[in-house]
């Protein structure tokens, strides 16, 4: 049996990935995240929340 190994490493700029979401939140707009299961919706929200907290925004849970 032949085994194929791929060694790929990539980097995703978090601000580029969450940019539109982050901008809408900063403007006070309503946002909704939808998409396929396991497509990164929660990850993007978590990243946006982290960035907002880092910039000293107060978040309600």
C-alpha cells in the first residue's frame, strides 16, 4: 500500500478572517452567523470577542 504524506502549513490572518464581523459589531449592527456545520462560525465569534476584549470593549454574556 502506498502512503502519501503531505506537509502543509498555512497561516490565516485572524483580523482578515473576522474583519467584516468585527466591523459590524463596532458599528453596533445586528450580526448573525450561519453556515455549514464545522465551518468555523463559533471560532470567528470567539476571535472577534477576544479582539474586542483586547481593545477594552465591555461584552455582555
